């Protein structure tokens, strides 16, 4: 259970600044929701898979994006 707030930021640079300033945990949100499919009604796991497939094919990566999204979900769940 979290004892301090989790600050969700728009990218790594902001996460670093907020974390250093507040000395609290940050989570950079690295999903570019303005680009690619965002289908309504999907659970987080389903949407993450759709988004990961889109960006991995565009970036020619294996599973780095899905791995990052899985870590992000664990972090969110641990900070409820």
C-alpha cells in the first residue's frame, strides 16, 4: 500500500523533475494516446495490447512497449 501519492506525468523528463522536486514517486506515462488506435470499452490489458502491437510494429521492436505497459500497470496497482 502506498504511503505517498503517485504522480503520473507526461513523459520521462517531467517525471524526473517532479520526482526530484517533491521527492515522491513518479510514473511517466509513455503511451502516445494522440497517435494510433484507442478503442473505447477495452480493459486496460486489452487496450495495452492493441497499443503495444501498434507501436512495436511502427518502431520495429519486439516486446519492449508491452513490457513497459505491464510494468506501468503493476506500479499503478501497487499505488492504489
